[in-house]
C-alpha cells in the first residue's frame, strides 16, 4: 500500500485530494497548519469507512520543527514515503504598489520556501522507496503574470523553475517531479486573494476587480484536480506538466506562440 503525504489538506484541492486518494486505496498523511480545522475531513472520511488509512498531522510548511516531527512519525510508522504532494499555499492579491513588503515576504515564505523546505526534509524518505513522486501544485499563474496578482504569480513562477531543476536532478534516482497547473477553481484560496483588490479607484482597478471576481465565481469543481492527482499517483512514469481547468491549455499554448505585444493588447482590452 502506497503512502502519500499532502500539505494544506483541510480545505479546497487538498481536502478533495485526500479523500480521493483514500478511495483509491492509498494511505494518506494529511497535514494542515491548523489541526483544529480537521473536522470536515474526518467526518467525510468516517462516512466512507476509510478512517484507518488517514493520519492527520499538524504541519505549518513555514515551521521546520513541525515538518521534522511529521517526518519522524512517517519514518517510525512506515519507514519511507511514496508520494509527496506540495499543495499548501494561498493567493495574496493586490496591485504591487498597494501590497506591503511583509505581505510579499509572507507569500514567498509559504508558497515557495514552504514547498522547498518540505521537499528537502522528506526527500530522504522518498529516496528509500523509489520509484517515488513529488507533485507540486502550481497554477496557470505559474506561466502567466495576471495583473493584480504579482506576489502570487511570482511565487508560482518560482515553483515552476524549482520543479524543472528538481525534475532533472531526481530523474536518475527514479523520483518523478510533476507540476499541476490549475486554472480557476472554486476554493477558499480566492477569498484572501481578492481581499486586497477592491472595486474602488480608477476604471482599470474597478474592471480588474470585476474580472477577478467573475473568474473566481465561474471556477470549476476542485474535485477535477483531485482526480488528476490520483491519476498521476497511479502512473509509473508521469510527465512533467499537467495544465487543467477552463482555458488552461489554451492559455499555455497562446503564451508560447503569441508575441508579447499581442498578449498585452488582449489583456488590456479586456480590462477597459
């Protein structure tokens, strides 16, 4: 039986992924920054009769001591780890001029450095059970810099670069690094993401808020991403990138083939 660890499991994509992995027969170590928020996950898993395969652990990805504690638990109980899913993160929305340095730093500390720190700590356990996998949750914001989301997009661009290098470093060891690049999905990540983008200000800012709000409201069901994660976990040699969601593949294609001057016109016209 394969052991999978997922960060940020109390809500959104992490929540649904934990459930779908359990249904697919995996043992799931579901970690969350605030363990008091485990009730919904526990209730759903109990209804499915799968609680014996679920291990909930408190783990803030910015706190190395908590990460090491979870590593020790897995090492003692299972000896190794098959799959690491770096899902924890949030979206800090807002125009660059209006986001504080502390908000920028916190965004990178969680989304980028948290992923880095978790991966470094658990890598020895993944090396014990090859072939194994690291699945990093990126975003379409990892290859397209949407206005009003520079802090978030910079963290996801960095995850893309980190994952590219890590994929090539670990392939000889039969550890497969994979990126999932979701478009907009209906998760709580957008509640905080839109908090710093208001409809107050000039026309550009008002239209930016409306566009961002519409994208969040029209997002797809996050269970789609969860099912993709399960599929990847069941694949012997997964490919590197998996764009998913409304317009994700189209956007990736257009970013590759269109001159940047054309992309500028398209984006700015939509925000006029």
